[in-house]
C-alpha cells in the first residue's frame, strides 16, 4: 500500500534529515513501526498502573495470562478479517 504524505518542515531540518538518510520510505517506515511499538508498550504500562490501583485482590498468574491472551486475540482480530 502506498500513502503519499507532505511534510512542512524547516529547511534546515529537512536538509539534516536527508543527509542522515531519514526521509527514505524504508527509514520512515521503520520510524513509524518503532513509534507504534513504543506507544503499545506505554499503553501496557499505563494499563498495569491502572490495575494496581483497583480495589480487591490481585490477579493470579493464570488470570493475568488469560487477559494477555484475550488482548492479543482482540488486537489480531481486525487483521484476520482482512485476509
């Protein structure tokens, strides 16, 4: 899939990014993938912080594993419907 994007950046930033090879499709793709991964990890830590603040007994290891598996299935579900 191809997406065309226009970036309005200061000229000096564009020149430096080009000199470092940051504006190639491959590098931009890697940067986006890395940011997606970083945000997912951040969301997991945020969720863990929220869980620790819930009243009641802590989850067992089996319950935690079940929640992880359910979240993975939910995340994969939209992808499974496409193909």
